[in-house]
């Protein structure tokens, strides 16, 4: 966002406004952390701020400061719709297209409030009057920190805001190990610790709160792992009956896809997860190096994301989806073996 836009936004936010913050469907640590961090920040300026999530989010994020005030569009639809209609400013965080908000899309399309986008996904669409999009950023939480800086508000970062932003940077960078983690990311994180983020506690809250169902499902996913050495690729899957057998709950499978990448030589890892309620197979793609899973997901599975982390979906059954996937690999052989 250029400096003129920042000045215009400062002016807009110069008097108390009714503000809504929206994040993507199936919110992750970066979505919830950036939404709540921004909510706490804006509230200090006298704005009325509500955060609305399209649907439920994982239990391992429910300790975040302010989590109890988050509205769930699926459960509180009329109230959410009313608040969106009344809003003067709508911040959309951690997504690049309104369709990523699921059922909220049609509501958001029909309001004329000012939209502010803060996001690090590729190919952003242009619905926002204020657009802060940077695909080189580690996370939307890091961007919210820079955004606060642009508004000269760094001294307004409380320990609660610091905890929210730290959490999203930590989860979106795989605990500071992905290629998107820059020197600046570390400087931001250091400042957040300085401002009161209890880093040790945050890691524990997020990663050391496993349920037995999650560990059992991890066992199943690892057992189901298929390694296709000739394509430097590994994939796994979880069927609905496997999920049911071990008492799956939301968030249990978060991060499972990354295990494939810990194998020597593997540059492309995938997990297929059946969701019979939605009638889809949800797919997560991860890569290391130059192979763009964003393009792979966009071109073949109605999805997208980042170069090294993307998602998509299939409306075919599990076996057919996996067959389709495996049959695509020969077309990508050169890219997969180029490392
Ligand atoms: P995950 O595999 O963890 O669900 O998602 C990985 C990344 O891809 C995240 O940044 C997420 O926002 C994005 N992503 C996941 N599913 C989709 C999708 O269906 N469409 C698009 N455009 N992005 C997705
Ligand atoms: Mn993100």
C-alpha cells in the first residue's frame, strides 16, 4: 500500500467506525491470530470492532486473547449478516478472494463499505479499496505488525496483541523454518516477545495440547503414506471412516501433510482428507524448492495458496481423486526432478 493510501486510510480510521474483520473459511493460526491482533489494536482507538469467522476453528487456538468474542457465521448467521450490513469498514485478512469465505461470500459482495485487504496469498482479486498484498510475507500476522507500524502504532501493541501476532507467525512459518521466514520476520518476532508475547507458553498452548484422536489419526496417516520415488513425491490420505473411527475433531489433522517432506529427496507432499458432509475430498499440498503447489492446486484441484503451501478440493471419491492425482504426475516430472 503506497503512502497516499496509508494517509487516506489513517483519515478514514481517524474517527470511531463500525468495523468488521473477516478471515477465510477453516481458519488457521494466522487467520485467527491476525484477526484478533488487529481487533485488539483497533479497539484502542474507539472503534467498534467485531471479528466474524465463516466456520469453526481448532481448539488449539481457543486460548488466544479475545477468542470468546469471535462470531461464527454458521452459528450466528442473522447477527453476523446484520453487523456486516451496518459496517463502515471491512478488513479481510489472510485470503485473496471473497470465495474463500464460503457462505459469507454473497453477503460480502452486496455491501458497499470500504474493504481493506491484508494478505500474502498469490493472485489477489481486486475487491478492496485499500489493498496491502505481499506474497513474500511469511504470514498475515507479520503484515498486521507492519500495518500497525505504518499507522505509527507500534507502541500500542499490548501483550495480548503480541501473543496473537506471534501465534500466527509461528504457525504459518512452521515454527520459523519455512523459506518465507526472513530476517525481518525474526526482528518482528523479537519485538513481539519484547512487547509481552510469552513465546514458550504459546508454543506449548498450540503444539503440546494434542488429543488422543489426533495422535491416533497421525498413526493412520503415516501408515497410509505412499512414496513415489520416481516423482520425488509422497502422499497420504484419511477416509471419513478412519476419521470417524478415531473420533476426529476440527484441527486434528493440521500439519500431517508436512511429514512427507521430512523424507529424504521428497519435494512434493500431499494429503487427501475425505469430508462426506461436504461431499468433497479436501487436499493439502506442500513442497520444498521451486515446485509451485499454488499452480498445481489452481490448475488441477480448484484451489491455490502459496508456492510451497496450497490447498484444493475434489468432488470425486477418494480412490478416483488419488488416481487422478497420480496420473497427473508424469506431466510434472521435469519440475519435480529439477532440484
Ligand atoms: P491448507 O493446506 O493448510 O488448508 O492450506 C495451505 C494454504 O493454501 C493456506 O495458505 C490456505 O489459505 C491456502 N488454501 C487452502 N485451500 C485453498 C483453496 O481451496 N483455495 C485457495 N485459493 N487457497 C487455499
Ligand atoms: Mn496465512
